[in-house]
C-alpha cells in the first residue's frame, strides 16, 4: 500500500443535482422532507428542510446520511439486534432507520444521503430519486 | 396584544432560490463558499458547501446566519467592543464577522443567510446575491 | 491506606507497539479497522483509522476502549440485561459491543484498547494482537 | 464542472509514516508532543499523546490540524486581528496557534497535521518532520 491513493469526490454541482431531484420527488409525493448529503468522511455537503417537514428530522436524516457514508450500504442493513447498542456507542450517529443510502458512482463511495420526515418507504423513495440524478 | 399574530415564513422554494443564486454568484466570483440559511428561530433551512470551500467555514457561516436572523440586522452591526463578550456568552453563535444578512421581505423578518470562506467583501456579495433572488 | 501508591503507566513506545501490531493484524485479516487506545483515566493515548474503515467506528471503538479501561475487563462482560441502561446513563461510553479489552501488565491496569469496523470476532482478534505486542 | 472530480486520499500507511517520523523527531528534541492527523474533511485519521505531553494539548493539536486542513495553509496564516472572532465562531476549531500544517502532495490537499505541547517552534518542527516522511 502506498502513502496515497486515487479517489473521487462529489462536486457541489453533483450535490445540487441530488438536492434538486430529491426535492422534486418529495413535492411529487406531497411529502415534505429533510434531506442531508454528507461526504465520505461524514462532513455535511448540503441539506434542505422542506416547508412542513418535521424539524427534528434534520437530526435523523443526518444520522442516516452518516451511517450510509460510513458503512457504504443502506441504513436498513444494520442488524436489528445491535441497533440500540451501536446507536448508543456512536452518539446516535449509526442508525438502522430507513432512508439512508450510500452515494456510489463507478464503484467509488462518495458519501451518503439521508432523508427523513415521511414514512420509511417515502424516505427511501426520495433518497433514491436524489441518487438517480447523478446516475448513482 | 392578541394571543396570535399573522406572520410569514420562507418556503423551501424561496430557500432553494436563495441557494441557487448565491452559488451562481460564488462561481462567477471564482470563490467557493459555505452558505447557510436559517429560519427566524435559527433552525437551519438549507446549506451548501461548495467544492474547494473551507469546511470549517460551515461553522462561521452558521454563526453569521444565526446572528443576522436573531438581530434582524447585518452581522457587522455588532459593536466591536462587545464582540468577544457576546461571542463567549452565546457559545459563539453571535458573531460580528462580515457575511451575515437578515432575510427581510415586506418588512417581515424571515431568517438569515450566512456566507463564509471568501474575503469579507466576497461573503457579503454572495449573501446579497442570494437575497436578491427573492427580492429581499 | 497511604496517601500515595506506586503504579505504572503505558508509555508512547508501548502505545505505538500496540498500534503497529494491531494494524499489521488487521491488514493480515484484510479488514480495515479503527483502533483506539486510552489510558487508565480514559484519556486517548492514540488512535488510527485505517483506509477503508467505517469512520463512525471511531466512536464505537472509543466507547469500547473506555469501557475496558474503566471496568478492567472485556466489554462483552457487561451483562446484556443492563447494556441499554448503562449506555444511556453514561452518554454511550459504556458498551457491551465486542472489541474492547483492558490493557493489563503484571496485574496492573494500564488502560484499554477498542477496535471497531469488522465483525465482533475480528475486532477482538485485532485488539488481542495489539496487546500481545507488549506482552499484555 | 462535472458531478464528480478526481482527487487523492492519504492511506493509513501514509498516516503511520507521518506519526512515526513526528514521534521520532519529538524524542530527538526531548519534547513530548500530542500529534493529530486529520483528512481533508477534518475527520481524525490518527493521533498520539506522547509520555509527558500535556493532555489538553490534544485539543489544541486537533484545532491546529483542522485549521490547516480547512484552509490549506499553515495555522499562523490566520490574521492576528480576527483570531478571537473566528475562534469563537467556529467553536475553537480555527486557531492561529503555531504547529498546524496542511498535508499537500503533488498539489493535492490531503488533510492536516497538528502538534502541540512544546514551544511554537518545536510544534512546527515536529509537524514538518512528519510531513517530510511522505515527501509532503
């Protein structure tokens, strides 16, 4: 292993494309959402709280985005049996709540998106619409 | 005084318009920025960290947005003589750093925008461009 | 009881030996890990996040190291029945997740090591390899 | 601007090389140090607290590393006139204290190193020795 490796990062153009598509999908569903996008180290790239969305869903949407960016898989992959324990051990950052998806393009993990305020299915739907906008 | 009063709130369409215009202006200036929009209670409505912006400017941009939303005036209005003391007493939420503007429409305070990562003049320029997008 | 007692402390040479051995073992397993070493007061002595490790595992690895250093026994010794309650009462610092081992040499508790990002067995394996490097 | 850009990341081999070289230099100087390495989003990659180093220097070393990674320049580049204000607005994350250097290789910003516990000159010296180990 060398000291440095090649990788890729999501530009703000990519982030804005995700945000716009996710908001459009949430509007189409008639379900206002909190949407958060983080980079592969978990630092926030963008977020939006739609009119009528629960403001505390900002926090759960962030946890979903963090979990997906950290693990590289959907939040629902966290086994039921350990959710409480891992949640506690990570200040609530690791969550098994639906609505967190990794952002993966050409096999490279770029970060995560977390959506919260709707039902689990709606949250996943909106997150997926965001990813589709950049072909992820 | 009655128990309840009429007011106005910034919708996510308004927030997105501000964000898009601010990003466009920052791109035109060639200065990547962190841009944060908060509502009149200081809760974050949206934010974006542009590619190449300093990630710690997320924190100062938030402080700028909070200060402007809380006071209803530009951050630079905080008197020099009290900046350190007010900053200490508010966990750093009140700041006199340039780049925080209140969002006021038809005389109603809707929230604040904070911009950071450029020079003070650039931060104010980008924040102003954001507000102009909604006629504020 | 006298006012003062003899004790021992882990030097940074000891800490580096643990870290190097743990990293080598994780590489051999092909499982990148977050590894944290704390002293007997729970203050961090060293940590490393290996390339490809989950960044949120830094938090759970810290909790594991803290728990082991505080109790003097392996994290899995925390009874299942109280894990949630103790986790809540300690801000998540006490955890029963596998991968936390006390650092004990010649019967003296020197601190704890916590490893996270792999399976429970892998985490314990890597932590043990770290301890073996100093004969603990 | 495309949705994704090429970049590079520091591997744990690179991080360990930095840590080992920095520790060796601090030993040569006879000044124990706290040394922190963060990635380009400010997430900790590694840290070590040497025997005899001030434990609170972990915090200032982290701030130094964060500042250098965020700005891409040495911490001492933060203008004296704004240090208090930017420090307050960023929860102390931005600091002008000497001992924080950006990690730049082939023109790519990979993160930052922060060193604290010695004099300003010693801190810079040890940080520089760390960077030299990977040719940065």
